[in-house]
C-alpha cells in the first residue's frame, strides 16, 4: 500500500503546458500537403499527363542535326599529307500514314492521362481514409484518457470518504481496503490509456509527415454532414467513383489497343528530307569555304505481306483483352453498387447505435448520481457503488466508440461516391 502515493504522483505529473489542438480539418489539410503517398500519387498523375502528348504518340516529325569531321592520313588522291572531310546536315522524318496507328496511340495516351488522374485520386482518397482512421483512433484514445482520469478521480474521492467514515466508526477496514484496491486498478487504467494515446499520436504524426513525438492535443468533437438518400449516392458514385473511372479508362485503352493492332494490317508510308554541306580538303583543314551542297527527299513504302501471323495474333489478343476490360468494368459496377448499399446501411445503423448509446449515457449518469447520494448516506454497498461507477464509464466509452464509428462510416460513404476530396 505504500506504493499508492507514488502512483498518484506519477499520474498527476501530466504536462501543464498549452499544446496545439489538432482538428480533423487541419489533419486532412496537413495530409494533403505533406503525406508521402499523396505526393507520390500527384507525381504519378503528372507523369501520365506529360505522356499524353502528340509528339509522344509519333504525330510530329522528327528533326535531327548531324555534323562531323574525318581525317585520313596519307594515301589520298588529293595529297600525300592526308585529307579532311567535314560535313553537316539537317534531316526530317515523318510517318505520313500507318493505318491510323499513331492516332490510336495518342488516344491511348489521353486515356492514360484520365487513368493516371483516377488512380491518383483513388490513392489519395485511400490515404485520407487511413489518416481519418488514425485521427479518430487518436481522438478515441484521448477521450479514453479523460474518461479514465474521471474514473480515477471518483475512486480517489471514494477512498477519502471511506477513510473519513472509518474514523467515525461508520465503515470498516474492509471498505477502506476495497476502495484502495479499486483506486489502484483505476490508476493502472489511466497509465494504460495514456500509453495508448501516446502511441496513437505517434501513428498520426507519421501519416502527417511530422516529427514522431510532435506534441498536440486533439479535438474530440464530431460533426456530421448531410448525407442524401441512397439513390442520390448511387448516382454520384456512378459518375465520380475513382475505381470505376479507372476501369472505364482501362476499357478505353483496350479499345485503342485493338485499333492499333488493326492498323498493323495496313501499309506504312514514311517521308524524309535532308539538306547538308560537305567539303574535303587536303591536310588537317576544318574550313568550309567551298562546300558542296546536297538535298535529298524520299518516301518509303512498307507493306508487311507475311510475318508468321504475328499481326493476326496481336489483333486477336487485343480483341480478347478488350472483352476482359468490358467484363472488368461490368464487375466494377456491380461491386460498387453493393459497396455503396452496404456502406449506406452501415452508416444509418451506426447513427442509430450512437443515438442509443447517448441515451444509455444519460441513464448511467442519473443512476450514478443517485447511487453516489445513497452511498454517502450509507444506504448502498461498496459493490453497488463500484458497479454504478463502472456502468457509467462503460457507457461513456461505448458512446465515444460509436461516435467515431459513425463518422468513419460517413467518410467511407463519401469515398465511394467520389465526394471525399470535395468535402
């Protein structure tokens, strides 16, 4: 029993300095600006956007500049001293026709840009969902610390009352010992609650890309937005869900791949042109004082008569890949509808549970207040008082948990309907 004052001293040694109070909105803002996964997602979207260029699809001509000097020692027809040949030219190449293959490649790159944006949004939304979970886990842990400390304060007051009643002969040593046992148990609960709060705070700091032990308090308030009826949410999900948009972009890419495969059956016409200078001089001479000029214009026609059925096989495989993409898109639609319905029902259920838990807390508070009054009058036992105390704590803990569960259900519903980033 001599350890009890030391335990209470440790529990009383909380930091009294004012700390940052982190709100949910601030956590989301920090995650969007600092989280590594969010930054990676945005960079991937930029890569896809940069790739969707007509030049990257081969729709622009290629222009190159070439220059060089060659020296040949002795034995030349011009001089026994050797000869220097200097030349320079500019050339251009352009694919005039390839069965519209370059057009399909450009359209595929454009679909890739949409795909990159959708995939980036899906990753960002998934990251924000994880940050939300970590935030409300920390909020729950912070609230549990407060609940545990309130439990401890009640037990401390109970020990004082038991001692006072014992001095006046109104309580026996058993009551005092029982109160001290419960006080120690509640002290352990506070220690464990603070440990879990510290761990959850570190987890949130990692997701917000802050120093691991960055100190802060957390806003435990929860506000709920306006959630429309199920049909409105379904319509929003069909238009904005990131996973569905990704599946649609992949379907478009598969169609363009099939177009490219068909284009390989057509002939190819390439155009080229060049303009250059060259001069050969005796000895080591890099001058271009009397160069000869050359102009070349050409056209190359190429038609593949037979390549071991490679072109036909590629076209058949592209057609099968397109069918797979169509099936994947249909499956994504079905899964999305199921997930939206399940998330909506879960959200409505969590709101109902939260309302019931709120009523339970009201009843538990009234019961504890009445039991506390009777305990002071000696009309209820220590066991009855402790049971009322624990019922109150359990009710408050359950309300805290149901509140955060309801909010996470709402966030998941916003994610599925493609409205999380808007919110």
